[in-house]
C-alpha cells in the first residue's frame, strides 16, 4: 500500500500561548490534487511550515509524516516535494547576479546558485526541460532580479520541477500577480497537474483553485473545519461558514468564483 503524501495525526503548534494549529488531523494521498483554503490567520502558513519542516509539533504525541516518514533530510525531501512561495521568490529576487538558468540548476543543490558545484549535462538537460515546461526558456540569460513577479514565479516552479518531484506544494503562488498574469500562470499549473505531479495548493482565493483539484481542506481558527470533495465543499453555505460572511459561489466554465454578498 502506497504511503500518503501527507499524514498529520492530532498535531498542535503553539506560539506565545496561542494555538497556531489546534489538534489537527489530515491525510492527503499521493495523486489527489488538493487545495487548502482559509482566511488569513486560519493556520495555513503554519501548516505549510510543518510540511516543509520549518516548524515541528508543540508537545503531545502528534506526528507529521511525509511519504510515510517522520524524519527527513531536508535536501532529500526537496527532491520529492517541490515548494514554491512568495517568500522563496523574495530570497531569489535579492540575488542581483543570479542568472535564470543557474537559478533552476541550483535546485539540484538546494542552493541559490551553482558556485562550487559540479553541474552535469543531465542536470542541464533536466533544467532546460523544466524551463520549457513552464514556457520561460526565453528568460535564459536574464538575472532573477530583473524578472517580473509572474516570470520569476514560473522560473521558481521550473526550479522545483528539475528533480521531477512526486508532489509540488504551492503556497499562495498567485500573490502579487495581476489578473491576466495570474490566469496564464494557473494555466501553466494545469499542465503540471496533468503530468502526474500531485499539487497541494494553499490559498484564500477560490478563483485560484484549478479545475484539476478535486479535494478541499478548509481551515478556520487553527482547526480543520472540513475535509472533502470539492463538489461538496465549494458551495455558498460552506464558504459562508468558512469566511464568516454570506458568500455566493459562481461557476464560470471549469472555474469557480466566490462573491461576498
């Protein structure tokens, strides 16, 4: 039996006496594209840090397992679970001399460049393929600091894909994108979803939930409010409960939009 991508069993995280996550349990099987949805402050960022091993459970007997393991070498984990977030982009945007192709190749070394690393032809080929997959080969030769937000976000996803990971964790991946760039970016993510990479999308925007995502986890007040099929949870009454305001859900083709009444 295949181990789930993520298994969290009665986990709490407390900071300054305040629960950031309160006795949550959650399982995400590999192969099931999932969106984690909630208001700001609901616990999404803390959950991401648990998954990426930046935080650990506070006391108790709770456990976080990724691909069945509680202990990971972070470099090894990154080869199986790619991570993209605005915070990572901020780090790379500050590297004035970092060129796009080098930034992608550096994904093999969990570094911000390829200095003092032996780059093989196989690594170069995988990097070219990842850039092609995200439609940004034309950016090769540019410095990361000169890219637009949308361009940099695509390059960082290419960087996360060089290992051909089994899953991709996307933490608010559309933050800072204008509506047109956001739609282009989301369409590129649809191609990734269809390729067999499991997507876990963390967001507070219903319109960013890809049609390929068929499962939702709703977070509210540091707890899992609901966990189930998108068809059951992406409704006005459920989202009204989640956001604490009367909400209407509208379908536009394969996509959904939420409107506060």
